[in-house]
């Protein structure tokens, strides 16, 4: 398994889908999300921006299985 990378240390390449830990700013809850970072903010695969949420850390997705 990959190591988690803190967003304060490094962001993923633009528009590269990653697994991230997301914390809602008004709650202490954390959740996982498949998202990407563009030049401005974090988005999900459908183009929805992650407003009022903090992306804490991320890691690259594993390679898909080979047949």
C-alpha cells in the first residue's frame, strides 16, 4: 500500500485521480474520496468542487489488475 502524502507538503499532478482523506470543516468526521486537483481546487470525477471541506492527505491509486 502507498504512503499518505500530506497536502501541505505536496499536491498531486493536475487532474490526476487520487484517493484522498477529506475532512468537513464544520465536523470532525473524515471520509475517503476519489478526487483530483485542478489548478484551483479539488473536484470529484463529475466536476463537483469540494467546498467547505478540507483535503488532508492523498495517495496515488494502485495500478489496475492485469488479466
